[in-house]
C-alpha cells in the first residue's frame, strides 16, 4: 500500500549512504513504518530506495523530510508530492546469507548483490554483512572473476581508442610510497596513454587522490577525463567521482571506518576499475612486511597468482612487483607532505627522497618493459632519462594545469603555514624497527587525510644510528589542537624502536 506525503528538503547529509528520509511519529504509526525500515520513494515515475527515521518535531504530519542526497540526486522540490511504500526484501539477501554460511556463489548471485548496491537497495547493515562475508570464506578464483565482472559492468565503461592503455597500481598498506604520481608522468612523457584513477585513503593516512588533490582538483566527469587524457596522455583523478564501478565505492565507505579491507575485496576493487577503464597493461606494486597490509612473501605470492588469473580472464597483461617493506617509502606521511616528496623528485631537488625515486623508477621500468618499449632489464634506464631530463616534470605540469592546479608550484610551498613539533630520540642507539601501523595512527591523529597538511616528516631510516636528543621526525597539523591529540597518542604508540647498543 502506498502513501502520499509532501517533501521537505533538509540541509543534512549522511555522506552518501544510506539515503535517509524522516517521517512524523504519528504518520509512522498510521502507516506501520518503524525507524530503520526500508521504503520505496517514488517521484515523477522514478523509484528510490530509502531508509526511514522518525521524529516528533522536525516535520509536520503529512510531510516527509529528505536528506540532501535524496532531494539533490532526484531533483525533488520543497512541497512536491512523493509516494512511499514498503520495500520487499531483495533476493540478494539470500545470496549474502549463502556466503556467510560458507557456500559458493554463482554469477547470478553476485549480479543480484551488485545491482542492489548500485540501486541503493542496501543499507549500511546489509553492506557490512556482505563485506564481512569475505572473511568467513576466501572466494575461489572463479568467484573473484564473477564479482569483478559484476562490479565492472554495473557502471560506466571508459575507452580511449588506444592499442595500449597502461596503469600502475599499489595495493596500499605502506606509509608514504607515493610512487604513482611519479610513474604516471614518466610513462606519459614517452607518449603512452596512462589514465590513472585512484581511490582516497582506506587504511592509510593518504591515498593517491588525497595527495594529488593538494596540487589540483581530482573530481571530474568521464567526458572531462577524456579531454584531459587526450591532451596529456594521462590524468591523476579520483575514481569515486565517477560512476566507475560505483558498487565498489559504496563498499569502500563501509570498509573505511574500521580501516579493514579483506584481500578478496582488495583484488576485486583494483581489477574491476581496471576492466571498466579498458586497461591493457598493468603493474601492481605489492609491498609486504610485518606491519603492512600483506604480512609476508608467501601471502604476497598467493595474491599475485590471483591477480594474474584475473588479468588472463580479462585480457590484461600484468606484472606484480613483490617488494619487502620494512619501513615507509619517502619521508612525508600525509597528503601535503607526500605531495612535497613527489614534487622534490620530479623537480630533482638535491634533498629529494632517493628511496621514493628509485622505487618509482623500478616500477616505471617494469611498465615500460611490459608494454614492449624497452628490452628486459633496460626499462629503468629509460625511465631515469625521462626523469633527469625534466620531461617527466613537464608532463606532470601538463596534468596539473589541465586539472585546474598551479603548474609552477614549488615543492616547498605545499606545507606553508602548518603548525609543527619535533619528536627526538630519548637515548642514543641504532634504529632497529619502524612501526608502519603506529605511523598511520599518529598521522590520523594529526588530521590526515582530511587535513591536507596533517602528517609526519621522517628524518631517520632503519639501521641508522642516532644520538640522544636528535630529531627523529616532525609532526605537522593545521592547528594546535591536532598537535595535542598527537602528543596524547604518542603516550601509547612508538614509531621508532632504538636499541641501546
């Protein structure tokens, strides 16, 4: 049975999920609607799945309050008549139950789940159970293919009419490691199409999109991306601003609060977007180590097998770089500080982080060899020539300008105005361990990734000797209250372990 109510637009947001409406308590009682119920809202022939909340004062009887996402995306006006009706439980719920019970899913099961995610038929609870089901039982290779295909096809498909469409992607989990923003302009500078779409931070203090946003806007439409790529052979944009594998972006919103990402979800998330973007050649950076997302080489090898399997199924040539990571890559942790590192490398500053430069050259070299533009073992040399000559920086300037940023920005300008304090060694000795997870926690206390200048600048590396009172790292934030939070966090976490020998 359907009911007609008058719309009242609220200037409130849920952050995108779920779509929320508010009904007067008395109307809820009359219509048999309880807080948390799923409803079908229909306006001008369009149906939207929403979640009900109840109130005794924000709306009058006969009204329905609409959160910003609901009225904005569906162009609903104040006092416009809308129709609501109960929402029947979707078939996809049975597929999620099946997964939670450890049973294998078919293509039809994944299609039903992904369709309901895309069409907003799932609330946070259903999405959370779907993500959690990945931990109950590891998906088979065939199931990974089914899910990747479902997520890729239920969204925009972007094609660039190029024989080679290259990409480089990191699985994340390692502080710093902002190699993508160096690899992309290197590859673009040799004329290869490399349209890079990235996510925001899930488990780390900054994602590539968070860091690139320090230099230029990253949210663009598909048509705008095509224009940027046509001009520069590349882009560095946020994939979440598109309808590119939209189901994955909604799953990420559930994963982010717990900083938790099952391996199957990570593989599918990466590969679905590569399929949707028409990628033909892909290098995957897979750092492993005791405090990273992937703990050891054995785990990395198992994941590499699954990436290669999906690459073969989707006709994507893949090279997986499994590199042990006992410490962060680069010195900056957090969007602005990582952007500064990237610019220092591209601008070839004397004090640039050499470890970040060398890793980026290695990955760029792998990609150059994979696409057949250099013999095996010579790709890094080609990449180095593009970097040292300034051609890579010129390519990056083109990307920044096309995306609306300042192409002549100097590396040292991105952290101007930040508040900071230094953390020093309490005793002399040798650095025997750097805790990646502690770095992430401290950087988030400093406001990263939302506060662009929040984060750390590391002064010391693994196995270096230090003396008592010597600076280990500097904390950055936009205000003193964030610095106070970091000081409190330092009472129970330790970034560096220093031996007394």
